C-alpha cells in the first residue's frame, strides 16, 4: 500500500478511478461529488461508455475523478470489449482507485472487477446505496466481511443519491493525493466539451423514456453544434439497429421522440446555462455496435 502523505500546507492533486460492475452507481457518485451532471445515468446497465472526468477543486486539493464503464463480463461485442479496455487502461493512469459496490451485494461480477485492481495502488472500497437498507444495523457485519476480501486503504459507506458521507469519502481520499499543482483550471468540472455532453444527454433520455423496450445498442451523433448569438443550435441523430427500434423511439404521432428531445434540451440549458435549440432524428444503422469503423467515428 502507498505511504500516506501527511505534510501540512501543501497543494495536492491526482487522479482517482471510479470502478465497479454495471449499475452500482458510479456515475451518480461522480455527479454528486462534482455537484452537477457530467456523466449520464439510467437504470440500464452500461450507460457509461466513455472515460468521463469530473473535477473537484478545494482550497488545497484537486480531485480528478475518472468515471469508467461498468466492467462487462457478458455480451462481449466490439463495443463492450472496447469499454472494458477503457476500464483497464484507466487503472494504469491513476493514483487511487474507488471500488464501488452496492450495500449487501457482492457476487462473482464484483470479484472479477476486484481482481483487476492493481496491487500497488491504494484502493478504497465504497459501499453505495446504504439508503436502501431497511436495517442499518446489518451494515457493520457487511463491512467486516468485506474487509477480509482485500487490504483496502479505507472502507466508506455512502449514499451518492442522498449525498450521504461524500465529505467523509473525500477526506479518506485526500491523504493519497500526491503533492502537485492543479491539473485543471480551478473553475473546470469536466474535461469533456459541450458537443460530447449534448450527445450524452440525448442518449440518457433515450434510455430513460424507453425503459427496457429498446435494446442497449443505441448511440447518438451530434451532426451540428453551433452558436447563434447566445443560443446553441444542436442537431442530433439517434442511431438504432432496426426499423422496429426506430418506431419505438418515435412513438405514436412522434410523442416519445418529442419527450426525449424536450427533456434533453431542458437538461442542456441547465448544464450550459443558456438557451438551446435542439432537433433530433432517428436513423437506422444496422450492426453499428460491432462495426469498428462506426465505433471509431463515435469516439469509442
């Protein structure tokens, strides 16, 4: 385990990977640590597909969090294999790892992710979703059980959704941050540009408003993004595999697509702090999730 840094008065900055199996709340944790949405969320597994950076800058510490896709052990198409590479490569570039699990849930999928974690880095176990526990007294035995799985640098139980114990988590990470200057400007909260964030917000609404009806293989391309005075004019295309999926997205009389576009626009206006004109289309591009050239054009 790395030696704790305990010098007073120095500035510290470093990278922290957030890893775990799908649907443990990694993106929700990142968003609540940063204080605004920089990574999309939904109940669908593997919502996060890219390496997303969220930045928290305090008076003497800058935490650069790296949200990674949930490590996929099944359905290894070209897209999922690429996302698994994002996870493993991110682990080579950080100072600290947050290994996120759900309270009272630890199975072979979590074990597989845990076995990927580097031995030379401090790993903090983050037990998320403690607000879902009906009996909080059962948490301590679970923490004790987990402490035998690995020599964790710390174990912190949180509720990302309810902002519970997030300050405690930052305090647990801080000693492992190396001494150094700010990596990013003080007022930045992510390294991703507005074009990328706009595409992600549309994709989030697709997942949210289609539930389990629509398969996972949906992506979004921003075909136009330009400033018109203070207004952002954005044209987005949603890619699906089949005509039937296109019909699901459009909905009766176009109502579902309109709802997706409206809610995405409202989120963009909040995130970008300005007016947005958004147009959204649905396009059929069969087999895109297994097409390396298409994936490259989408930034995967």
